């Protein structure tokens, strides 16, 4: 039986590659780093359900992807037979959670994703109701501050025809905006497939664990669909590629202790075979 992780990886490569190529050929993707476009509805939102950011898949699943992934993992781990309810599985989840936080939320201040945007020429921009852009200090993007002519009049000195009570939240734009959704969906899918392997190696499973397995498989299917829709409609091709590579890299990092342990066992077995051969000679 082939390694499920390799099957999942190949499936993700096909999905991301095919949909990204299609999005370029048919111009279906929205460049989310372009400040003139990102605040507008997707041009295809009226015709294609998943091109609308307000679709249920995006709101209730993709935006809460690691929460759903963690819930399914914990359900699977808690209901697992003692033989596979190991600390190693928990440490894998902890490592993935730490990388998710470092890249998307906080890394001694701004997240690594935010730092990449700034280092690649990004700016903290506030989009006014007129569509005009105002450059504001970076810390307002880091804290996701609400800005208004009343609270920060010095930032709106050049703005005209704007209500004093209007408020807006600035965003980092123009730099290289690594697709956080692709990153998280790839990492989540591979993590869940890896966890599923433990359950498949058990011959007799409790009913609750069988339900947990079904939940795991269902969520993997949802993440594959989400990867398809995100690759088709959002982010530039390069941003999707970097998100994909980063998601795979984070998953591979969590496998290193397992790979090292397997190599040690191989060497030990090879040495044992050599000793047996020498004793026969």
C-alpha cells in the first residue's frame, strides 16, 4: 500500500498546479496584494459562488482552518486505542500549531508573513471610501487599528470629502503576499493524512474512533475543495506557489524526528544482518 502522505502530496500538487495554470489562462484569479483591487468584490463573484469571499466555505471553514483541524485531531487522539494514543502525535500537532502562529500571527512582533510583505516593498495602506489610498505607519497594520479623521486627524490631512465619523482598518499591500490560505490548507491536509495513518494500522477500533476517522476523512475532502477554490480565484501564481512550498516544508519539518529514528533502525538492522552473516562464515 502506498504511503498516504505521498498520495496526498501528489494530489495537492495536481490540484494547485492545474487550477493555478487555469487561473492564468482564463484570468480567474484576483491579485490580493494589489491595493486597487483587493477591497473590491471578485469580478466573477456574481457568476461563480466560490469567487465570492462571503461564501460559506470561506467564512465558516477556511478562515477557521486550523481550529477545525485541531478539533478533528483532538477527537481522533482522545478516542484512539492506547497503542496509538502517543505523545509523538501530540508533539506533531504542537509543532504545526507553533509554525501556524509564527507565520500568521506573531513572531516577536509582526508575523513572518507580514515581515515578508514589508521586506518585499509592501506598505501599510488605508483605502478611503473614494478608493484613494493613504499610506500610514506600519504599526497600525500590525495592531489592525481602526482609524478615523477624529482619532488620527494628521493621517487625513490631505483627504477631502470624508465624514469625520468614518472608520477604516489599514492593510499591508503591494509586497509579496504569501497565500496564507494555501499555506494552511496544505499543512492541514498533510497533517490530517499523517494522523489518519495511525488509525488505519489498527484492526479493531472503538465506535467513537471510527466516527473520528470519518470526520478526519471528511475534513480532508473539504480542505481539498478549499485548496481548489483558493488556487482558482485568489492570489497571484507566485504567491500560491510560495504558500504551497511553505506548507509542505512545515509539514516535512515535523517528520524529521521520525525519519531520523527510521534511519537508526535501518542501520541497526543492517548491522545485525552483518553480524549474523559473519557468525555463519
